[in-house]
C-alpha cells in the first residue's frame, strides 16, 4: 500500500515551471509590499517588478535545447500538463521580454497619471504570469486557466484610470468581448471532453482521430467553438471590434502590452489547439483560418489607411488597426499548417508565425514607446496632444534620434530595408503559404502588404518633413461670430472621430494651422524659456532597447530562418 501511495505522488520540476512561477511570486510580493510602503516609496514597486521580470527571463537559459515536462500522469509519463519545449521557451521569451519593456514604459505613466502603483504592478505581473504559463500548457483545462489569468488582470489595467470615461468604456467593451470568448471556448472544450474523455492535448488528438460516428457532430461543434473562442482573443475579423476603442482608452503602455502580449496569448492558444490537439480536423480549421487571415489583414489595413491624421489619438488608433492587420499575417502560417502533408511540415509553418511574432513584438513596442515619448513632450500632457499623427510631423527637427527610431520601426512593420528583419519575417510567411499551395492567400497578403506600405511610409515621411508654416494672426483664432467651431469643440469632435470643420483629405499627413489659444500660450512660454520637457530615463531606455533589439535582429535575419525551418515542439 505504501508503494502504491508513493507512486501516486508527482514530483515537480521546479526549473521547468520557474518562468511563470517567479513572475507570479514577484507579483504577490509587490501586492503585499504596497500595504506597508509609504506613498513616496511606491516607485520602488516598479523597479522590483522590472527586476522580477528580468530574473524570470534569465530562468529561461537552463531550458534551452531540452524538453522538460512535469505534472505528468502517473499511468503514462509521456502525457503531461506542462511541457517546456523549444516552442514554450520561444513564446515565454517573447512574453517576459515584452512585459519587461512594458514595465519600463510604464514607470513614468504610473507616476504622471497617478495610477495606484501596487494594483498596477500586481495586475501587470499577474497577466504576464498567465501569458508565460499558456505556451507550456498541454491540457485544455490548464490552457483555459492560463488564458483567463492572462486576460482578467488586463481588464482592470485598461480601466485603471477611474476618472476617465473613455478608459471605463474601453475596459467594459474589452471585458464583455472577452467574457463572450471565454464562454464560447469553455463550451467548445466541454464538447471535446465529452467526445474524447480526456483533457490532455495528446489524448485529445488521439481521441478525435478515432471518434465514435455517433459523436462526430458533437466533436465538430466542439472544435469549431474552441477555434471561435481563440479567434476573439487574437482579434481576428469579425471578432476584432473591441480593439480600437480598447487601445485608445487604455493607458499607453497597456495598449502596447495588449498589442504584443495579448496577441501572443491568443496565437499561442490557437497553435496548441489546432496543431497539437486537433490535427485530425485540419480540413476544418485550415480553410477557416485561411479565410480569417484574409479578412483580418484586409480589414485592419484598410481601416488603418482611413485614419484622419488630425483626429485625437489618431497615432494610437492607427497602431491599433495596424495590429489587426498584423494579426492577419500571423494567422497565415497557422492556416498553412492545416494544409501540410505531415506533422513536420505543419511545425515548420508554425515556426514562421513564431519568428514573425518575435519581430513584431520588438518593433511594435518600440513604436508605442516613441509615441509615448512624443506625448510626454507635448505642451498639454494628459490630453490627446502628442497622440495625433500630425504631432509627429517634423519630429526629426526636434528629436532626430526618436524620429530615426520610429522610422526604423515603421519600416520593419512594412517589411522594407533597413528593417531587414521585417522583410525576412514576411518572406518566411510567404514561403509557408506558398509551400502549402494557398496561392490565393499569398495574393491577398501581397495586396495587403502594398496597402500597408502606404500608411507606414506616409507616417515615416512626415517625421522628416519641414515644420508647418508659422501661424499668422489672421488664422490664429476665428471671431466669435464667424461660425467656426471653438477650440474645445474641435478637440471634442476630433476625439470622437467626427469631422470638426474644414480639414485635410483623409490619409494626408497635414497639420492644422490653428491651435487652441492655451496651447499657443504654452508653446510660446516654452520657446521663451528655451527649455524642452525632460524625457524620463525609463522612456528613453525603452526606445533604446527596442531599437537595439530591432537592429540586432536585422543584423542576424538567419534567426527567422532558424525558427521557420526548425522543429519547435
């Protein structure tokens, strides 16, 4: 009896589970420390969080090149709930690295916007812990739990600015869409469990390959509902409606976090359930994912193309729609995996998605960091000033290094030199879809790349344009009875996305010649004093780090080929 009892006790590989565990432990430490720290010492919580994420990232080093597994079945040691293979390590590197850069980007935001420090850092670390757990999950229950641990804190982070109506609306929209996605996912998982009798991914794959004909319809429904649930999480069209308003209403670092880590969470779960759990239903999820990819990249890029540059927060909104378009590119190799002739070919296609995601994470976080820098240097911090596309015109004249960095990030997203890593990542995705025989999807992707070039290059060109002509007294302010909208009315109309009077054509990066009187006064004062707003060191460090990472990746594009040709699982 003692022998039997002893065999039922599972040993835990603490090294394998170190990345998400360390992140969660640091989050709890921050939450408890917040109760005892005086208000003037609260900034220390941010540095503790950054240190914890760095240590969690370093814990990935011993996991390279070796498959570690834990929480395995006693009856079958090959069936485990947690596996730290190459795929897991690559995604955890993306998640923890992205969370670390988000934390750096957040240091000045928490202080300037007077966000509750303890809650902010605890929620960010909790979400990162769930996101780091998800790629290692090899049973459906752990997968769903990790998905919710990553998502639930994000709702609160979006709505943490309690006095901001836009933030509350964004959090509510994000919450409702995610709850709907979770409900659909759980229903699908329950149908799959009823069909196969197991929650472990390996046994689900085997069970679905030999389904009782009487349960075939139930199995197909379960697979379809599970895929729909993850499509919500990836912001795939038509499940993308929450993205623009959520990004605009969230604090800027959280919008950057959702654009990278939120995407990684959705795509990781989608890869695990399609390639590992549902390979026998590739004829169902392959075509469906291909259609979703085509719709997502087209809607995202066309919507980004239509953004008015003078509208409030148009830079953030363009990045939001751009992230939807980029999600379409990330879906393409997953669709190609559904048409693969063998499991090895499917895994090679998945490698292209991972390589593209790593490139996208670095440069997209960098783009958000430069937007945050411009917003911080604006004359009216805390408003939409600095978040418009027009606010980036002639950035090179005032902040040349920031302009060069943003131009580099945009060219990477567009896939143009010197952003070599963006070019190689897109080539890897094209290669995957062509090898799968999806010529029509390759054509759709090529057309969308051309569409995206327009707005990426337009924004890049604006950075190096000459400053707008100086305002003349005749155009400084309309007379009270002139019938022109007031400055406050223009700001409100622009913030809502409605036209505020005569303006530039859609898509043209022009700048208004009239500015609110208060803004002109502040600008005049700043010019008189000869002083420029000081950029926080953490914000500068984020821009520098993302630029260095992007440049390093562009200098070693063979990393993309390594992921695209290797076996990650």
